């Protein structure tokens, strides 16, 4: 208590064993030997703390959960196999047939499909509204609305929502408010301090930071984690693997350093892209041209983050797609890769990859055009990033 986040990132959940190791231990086991039958019975009944089975919990996973909760300012956290599995856990734990979920229409494509299509088969209703239009959120509320869910900033257009305003709106309607904090991370933004009830993470992204493993998590109150989410984990088995938990746990130690260094490079790259003649528009919260720039700076500790996107100048969708592909195919240093949050800079075409499963109408509603390129900025030298992007951008306008 009272320790700075920099210290919490290094020291939370460090519990040396009999060997006195300074690095957190990796426990690779599926089962646990119990001292006696009575203790085993109590532990399986939830009457006594203790590990019982790998699907239910693991010491390495617990260390990750404790450290992430400390960084987010949450009472508790629960790890999952991926970010999407954490969203499924949240919905399964909180919703039932007949309930209504209200979401931003700018959320990750798989999130839209999961909530809008897959869960609809089980009687869960959903509405998707503009990320930034508070009146649209208010108008879409129903008596059966149980959950509001937003991603801020969004992927890939970096739209920012007013966390406190949406939290107040949800609570006044008797609903909960969840925030996908993948792209700001607790280094830059702590939604629970602004009223959010739940913070969701894809640890695959910045929490790991080097594109090595899949991981997810939910941060919430101790009661919500224990009573709503843990039972789903035990039944459905979307458990976080111990090795993956250990990798992301170690990633949290350098999270703040990476986020601030990558964000600083992103700020420079975004300004350069905004001045390039082949670029129609840059989406980046750190730019004064961003529609929610002031709000983003207020919520994200004055930093724009390391994710951006930009749109190629073109006369129609077909030409835009050809020119975007031309820029991506010309890359020699940066990676054409749909992941993000890596220390390596990654570029992708959202309309044909991450948001490819959406209908064209859904993509257009979310602002995902054929000329949009997303860039997850890493730690390379910025002039090298610029030179690699310029390789295609400088000739893009010559393509019909």
C-alpha cells in the first residue's frame, strides 16, 4: 500500500520459495498433491484457500493476477487464455438470456462478432453505438441493459470515449461499465479510477510487449471475480497457461518504460505521416487534429499511446485498397503483421485482416476504409520507420 506503480510493477507478488530465488517462479503442473483427504475436501468446496487443479488456478497465474490488479488499482484480477476469452468470461458471468449489452460500434471486430452474433444465439441482446456520442449511448439504454462496454482508444481509429461520463450513465441505469484498456494499459490510463467497474485486457498486446504469448485478464472487485468470473473459469476452462502468465508477468516489469518510449516515437511518426502528401488523414490521440485530443490527454496521462492508423489518398475504395497494399508490400524493415503491442513496429490492413469478418456495412459504420493502414509503433529508430513507410508512400499516388 502506498507504493508507486513503478515499484508495484517490480515487487507485487514476488514470493521466494525455499531456494530464495529473486525471479518469480514458474509452476508447470496440472495437479496439486493435497496433505490429507479432509483438506482436499475443504479446498475443493471453497472453504479453504489452496490450489486444487490447474484449470482452477496456479501460483504463477496468481502472481500475474495480483500484479496486474495492483497496476490497475483493482481489488482483484483473473487471468484467461486470451483477450477474447476474457470477454466471453465477462459476458457468461454477468449476462443471461433476455439481457441487453450496449457497446461501442468501433470495438475490435471479433468483439463485435462475439457479442453481436455469437451471444445472440443464446438470447443476449446487443446494440452498437458511436464511441464518442454520449447521447447515442443514453438513447440506446433499455430497461434490460446490464452492461456497457467500450474500448478506449479504439483499434484502429483511436477513438476515445469519456470514461467517467459512460460510467455515470451505466450506474444511473443500474448497469455495469467495462473498459477494454489494451491500448493505453495501466501505464497511461486506469479506468477504474474514473468509475469503470471492470477492466479487460488482452495480455497478448502491450502487457507481454514482445509478441510472444496469448493471454487475457479481467480486473474487478474481489466479489465480482470470485462470485461471477471464477465459476465460469472452473466450468468453461478458458484458463491462462502458467508459462504464458510468467511471460506476461515479467513483461509488466518493463511496461511503463516501453509504453512511454514507444508512445514518444509514435508521436513523431504520426506528425510526419500527417505532413506526407500521400496521406489523407492520421488517427492518433496525441495529435491536435484528433477529435478527442483534449479528452485523450486528460485520460491518458498526457500521452497519445503507441497505436495509430492513417488513410491513403484515393478516389475510390478499389484504388485505396491497391495503394494501401502497395505501401505494405514495399516494407523492408517493418513487419506486415496483424498483432500489436510489440517492441517491433507492425503494420496491417484492418479491412482485410482484423476486421475482415465484419460485413462491409459494419466496417463502414466503424470507419474501417479500404485505404486504412494501422501501425503499432515499436522501438526502432524513427527515421528508419519513416524511410520504410516512405518507400511505398512516395510512389502510392502513381497507382491508378
